[in-house]
C-alpha cells in the first residue's frame, strides 16, 4: 500500500509545492481536489507534469462545486451540468491514470433516515443510475483511470451507503473502468464489521479514503486501524490509502506523524 493525502489538507502555494511537502513527509501520492470554477489551462499543465517534477503521483482527481453530488437531480439543467463536470474529471483522470469518484447523491438528507437505513432504489432509479454511470465512465475507456463508486453514509446520500451495496452495483455493471472506493469515515457509520465488509468488496476496492470515526486523522477516533489494514492486506490491496479528513492542527507536524503511524500499520 502507498500513502497519499488530499491536496486541500496540505500547505503550499500551488500543487507543486504541496506535492513536494508531501514527498518530504513520506507520502507517495496526492489526491487533487480542485474547485471547478478555478480550473484553467495553467492548473491542467501543472497537473500533467506533477509526477515528473515532484515524484509524487496524482492518484485521484475530482472537482468541487455546488453542482457536485447532483448527478441524479430532478432538475434536468442541474443534472446535466453536474454530469458534464464529472465527465471532465473522468477525462482528466484517464489522462493521468488516476481514479475519480461518483455517488448517487451527496448532500444533507431531509428528512433524516433515522429509523429506515439502507434504502434500496426503485428499479427505474437503478436503471437510470446505471445508465448514468456508464455515461460518466465512457471517457476512461482504454486508459488506466477508474470511475469509482463511493459509499456515502445515510445522512448524506439516500442509497449505496455501504461498500457492500457498492460492490454489488459495480459487479452488476460489469465495467472494467468501475470499482469501489472504500471511505473509512463513511464505513464507520454504515458497516457493522470492517473486516467482513472489506473481504466482501475484495478486489472491487480500487482506492481507499482514510478518516477516523470522527473524521479526524487515523488514530484520533474509535476505528480499529490495525484490523482495517489487516483486512486490506488479506484481500491483497496494494493501491493508495489517501487521507481525506481534518489535519488535527498544524499539518507540518501532524501529516509527517500520521505518515509514520500509517507505515507501521502497513508494515
């Protein structure tokens, strides 16, 4: 397994400086999250040359925007604009051999699903979701990039909350460009047993997000990280494990400390 960190957690005036900081602190990868409205040719060229200039792999790429998470929005204009943004992220990910992600929905749920978790889509919804997934993964054909389905907890998405559900959906799609993104913060809410869920998702897991049960750095919450990493080893996972959480203070101190902590878990 290889260590990575989300760009928004890292100090630096640009992606290159952020990547160089990560390299000094023991990370091999960077997940590049960019505000959609800030995307331009200069950023694009910097991303394309990032690994060459820093030795750090841009292993994940995604845009952030108000239309993020609206792939299935009932408003056709919002839905269209959201899907175009995700497709651009997919095209860029294909160019650099990175993963990007999607979900059924991302945002606060109302009413809150306090007593009715793990809702299932209607057949019509599932068919539309699968068609959308295939459409968004199209730019990745013939590349090393992946469009991964991320399990999002029930308070932020109505469906596909567990990585078990995500695995079943990806299997039914049969796309080599698809896979599962296992996010341990969301898993801390939705999975009853980390090990069993990881073993069930198995080879479909293509990328991992690290955040403790309180979305702090690993080791600052209640997650049994040794058990989680042992399960990842058991399925033969060799990809990136990427921090996507709070930095718990000064990142120039906490990120090197966390790299040391994670390397011990990886072994």
